[in-house]
C-alpha cells in the first residue's frame, strides 16, 4: 500500500496565555489517502480549526507546535525555505468559514484570484485573468467575465463563497482544507456549495478535509469522519460505520442532536449536558467524562488511549457505546441515577 | 459626484459664514482697531462724548493743529468703523464675494497681496512636513505592525511617544541649535532667493513638524493594521501562499489607512495657519506669524482674510480626504 498523502503524527498545539497554557490540540493522529475526503467534526474549541491552521502554517507566532505532519513526502513544518514560497496555496490550500470576511473588501474579485496565479505560476496579467474567468465558470458563477471586475460587496454570500473556492483552486492544489465552508450561508445555498466542492474534488482527484460541527454535512460526502473533542481525536471511522455503529459516547451524543429522517417526526432532540471542556491545564482524565452517560471511575484516572481497529474504526473510550462494556456501564449508571462525575441521568432519554 | 461636490460647496459656505462671523465678532469685542491706527491719541471714549455733543474738543496733539477727535473721526470714516458691527460685517462679506479682502489697517496694503506673499511659504512648509511625516510613518507603521511586540516595534513605540510628548518648540529649538547653529549643516532661517534655497531652508522646520505628525500617524496605522491583520481575508491571503510583504502592502495597508487619512486631513488644515511657533523659531515669514502680528495689532482685515483662507483650505482638503475614502474603500462609493 502506498504511503498516505497526508500523515499527522502526535500533533500537539499549545498557546501560552496569561491565564495559563491552552492545550488546543493534544496528540492527534490521522492519515488521509490521495483523493479521499475526510470530515473532521467537533464543537467549538475541540481543536479542529487549530489542526487545520497548523497544516496551513497559519498559527500565530506564539503557538507551540509539536509532532510530525508529512504531506506527499515532505515534512510540512520543515519545508525548505525556497520550496516554502510555492507550497501553501499551490499544493495545499484552504477555504474559510465566512465568505463575507474572507475576501478583501477593497480588491476586485478577479484580482484576488489572479494574484495567486501571477505569483505562484508566473502567469502574465491577461493569461491570469482568462484563467480566473474560467475558474469562476467552473465554480458556477454566472457572468464570470463581469464578476472579475466587481468588488466582493457587490456579490451575494453564496457567490462570494464560490469566488473563495475559485481562489483556492486556482493553482490546482492536491489537498483542499475547507473550514466550515457553509456555516455562514443559507441552508439552500449550503447543499449546492457542498455538492460543488464534492464534484470538484472528484473531477480533479483532489483530497479534501472538511471541517464542520455538523455531522449531517459530513454524511454522504466524506469517506471517513474523525470526531474531535477537547483537542483529541476521540473516534474515527468510515462515514457509514460511524453513523450506524458509533463507539465513542460523544459521537453517540452528537448523533442524538441531529434530526433523523428514519425517526418519527417530533422526536425530541437531545442536547449534550454540561459545557465544553476547559483547555487550560486540563485534568488527566477523559475530557468527555463530566458530560458522559457512561462515565466510570476508570475514566477519571487516565486518558483513554486510541483503540479499536487501526485504520478502520478507531476510538478512545474505556466503555464504548454499542458494546457489552458500554451497555454494562450505562445500565449501572442508570440504576444509580447518576454517573461517577455526578451527572444526573435517566432512562429513555431522547425518546418521547 | 456633482451632488457630492455641490454638498461640499454648501458646507464650505456655511463654515466660512460661521467662522468669519465668530472671528469678526470676537475681534470687535476684544480690541479697538482705532487705537492702533491713529496711535496713542486722545481717549476714544472722550471723543465719543465730543461727538455726542457732551463736551468741546479741546484736546490737540503736539504736532497737529487739528483736534484729536477730528483725526479719530476721519480715521473712523476712512476705515468704515463708524458703522455698527453687524453692518460692517455684511459690508465686509459683500466685498469678499467680489474678491476684495480689504486693506490692512497697519500697512495699507491689500490683504490679498499680503496673503499671496505669505501663504505660499506656509503651504510649502506644510507640504514638506506632510511628505516627511508620511514617508517616515507608513514604512515604520507597517513594519512595526508586522513585527508587533518585537524589538523594532518596541523601539519605535518609545520613539513615537517621545516625539509625541516633546512640544514642537522644544524640538525646534534643539534641532535649530544642533543642525543649524552648532554644526551649520542646514540653514537656520528662511532663504527666499530661489525655489532651491526655499526648499533647502525649509528642511529643518519641515522635519520638526513632520516628525511630530509622523508619530501620530505611525501609532494610528499600527493599531489599524493590527486590527486588519486579524481579518479572515488576511488569513486567506496567507493560505494562498502570498508573501508577507505582499500581504502587508497589497492586502492590509489600504483598508488600514482610514484613521491615518482622517488625521491627515485635520492636521493639514491645522498646519496651514498653525505652524506659527515653528515659523517663529526658523524665521519663516509665513501666514502663521502674520496672523499673530495682526491679532496683536488689531489688524482686522488681515486676521479675517487669513481666517477665510485657512478655513477654505481646511474644507477643501477634507473634501479631498473624503474622495480618498472612496478610493480606499469601494463600499463607500456604493453608499
């Protein structure tokens, strides 16, 4: 089997602040095969965006990074100075969450696409402009030759995000990282943009990392989904496996927060109790334990290591859901009415 | 655009009306120009009583056979000071519209001539000071924002605050001492011989003025740039692999210039007539020193003429600043 296109090994990212060190990413490992689409799902503060920014070398200077990121044989964190110039933006690129703010308001749309072409590929003005119009056409922008001379504020949110995508694709990258690319646009536009990204990825044989807090967005598009919590990767599986047979209680809880078509209407969605974990000096325990319905004394002693089947279905939990061990833990907690961390729970939660 | 200009013209007229009205009123309350015109003759109050027929004009000066009050009366009529203030204001206003700024009480020269002679020197000083300020502040502001918190940034912060806290005249005197008197590297006073000598002799005063403003510009630009650098489009540009230099100059700089050019407009207006201390130190016969002299001597026409010129300059410059806004941000154009 050839080496994966992207390998992330033992990635740690810390931010020293006046209140203490924020441990944003704590030992994340994953791989991405060429042409695949990986979804990274998690709530705010789970470390998913920081992971993406680390890949893109976009972290502030104060960040302390440790670990290996190998992309197409290159150690991303130590790319030679000369090659660095044409690495990000050419091989690996990123689309941000908010199309309203990720375009420079004082530059024409066309110029924002052509500047990459001119800098990285050395295209002349006319060639770059022609390519920009082609790109806009490919991402479904109507009247592209008119749009290149327009300013971002003259376009709608959906159109702007298409321009951003065109910008990112200009130099034909082999990996595109999309950080919540559809969170800031209308639901109707959302699906179209996601389908567009998926189609472009397939046409170009490009790999993609889709970062989202919405499991529903990942479903049906991603080959694999990785779930992050408290700076750790808590579960990773092929998408359908994850949806059908999740192991980590956090994934299970996340799945309960999204409406499903196979359940009767008016089924109550179940919010996850408690608050996201503190990232400053976290305790040596499972970060999800205080919110977990399965929590047992051993969850508080050590951080559960990533187990399961490597490369297939990996998860970091001592009492995984949908297993005997998990069911025993849950039954015991239900009988007691609370978990080891004092979380009050009751049976048949989530069912009307 | 036509409407934009029309609005500005109306604004200019309103500003000029209110500024001249206030200046006119203030001058008339604060002093009596007659004292300066005719010299220390008989008390003007006394003559007022004579005029009202309350007493005889028995006071005569040593070298004149006529009564003092007669002289004062003539002068009053000559300069139009025998009319009520309001009436004089509107007469003056009428003259302004026809382009007549009046005649100096002191020198009897037309005010327009005095201004034509003094203003170019002040304008030249102002332009040079602004060029120096921008040339110093923009590169340093960009670099200190780029390396925020590092040694260069901290050093420039200290330097800026130092410059901001030294008053103009102190810096002016120090610079004059060191560069012109002790070392004679540059001239100490204004030399009107040719355009070359004018520029040469304005280098020191323009630098003194320019550095003070540069410090303000640098602080403003640095702060605005730091805010802009947090914007998503800057991250996007970095994700596109653009160089830091390209990002700073082509992406971040333009949207970060708003505070700077606002202050640029205001300080330019203030510099037209406000650099009087520096004009004094470096013996520049500019409009600033002219106004001071005129105010001291109650030379109303000169003061008012200068006020009109400066206020016009202020409004015109800020009109161009507004045009700059629209160039800086296309969103302003739309609205």
